[in-house]
């Protein structure tokens, strides 16, 4: 006699399925480098503007003072000191002095442009350049970008004379004598310039507004 076979079940261990997820890759330092790069770009532009301004001040000081020797040109000495204090590289200063040498010797061309901005603001623009066409083109582009235009405006201005004088600090009463001489010769304003002072000297600027 046969016994019916009973079904037999065996418990199998639970099978764990692996869970998958998708995440975006994060590049370490990527955002930080972007910020550093942007900041560096801003700093480089600021330095470029600073160096260009210092160079122009040196060239202008040489032209006004008539010499590239800082011992003979107070304005140039002050411009050089300012450039060094602001961290302008020595190479940039030397290049500016080389250009200033040409400017003071008359190798650069001097141009004056007149312009009107906002329909009421007169502009007198003085340029010293070795390329007249390029300078004229640049001036026009700048004026146009600000809504200004070239037009006669000299009638809106009065030419002003300026003399820079260095007085020895060790001599008592030197300023009083200088002031009397300045007034007797038509000076209308005398201003002290501590920012231009050099060792042992006070610097003054004398203005005569009716100068022609």
C-alpha cells in the first residue's frame, strides 16, 4: 500500500536586491576655482588701470615740468613717489620715464579737443600722443559711448596760469616773502600742496585766472 506523497517545502533565505541611485558627480574645488579665477580677473583689471594711470601721471608731470630729472621737476618726483607707493613695478616706471623723455623733448604731439556732454557740460581734452589718428579715433569712441560729441566749447572756459614753487623749510619767513611777491605779480590764489612735498621743501601752487 502506498502512502500519498506530501508536498515538501524548504524555506529559502531572503534575497536582497541591490538598490541603485543616480547622483551628479561633484568635482572637488570646481566652484572655488571659478571664484578665484573671477577674483583674479578683477584684480588684474584693477592693476592694469592703476599702472596706466601712474604712467600717464609720470608722462604728464615730465611735460609740464619740462624735465625727466626728478631733482629738477617737483611734479615728476611726486608722480614717481606715488607710483612706487602704490606698488607699480619698476619696469613699468622705467617705460613711462622713457616715454616721458620723448614727450619732454617734443617728440610727442600735443592736441586739444573740445566736446560737449549732456548738452551742457563742456570738456577740454588735452592729449600727448605719437599717433594723432589713433588718438582722435579713441577720443571720438569714448565720447560717443557716453553720449558726448565734439563741438567748440572754449568760450565756456578761462585759461588759468599755474606755477609750482618749492620753499626751503629751514628758512624762516620764506613763505611771507614768497606770498607778497606772488600777489604783487597778479596771483589770485596760493595753495599749499602737502602731497607734493619733498624732504626739506614745502610745495605751493600759484594761480592766476586772468592769465592769457
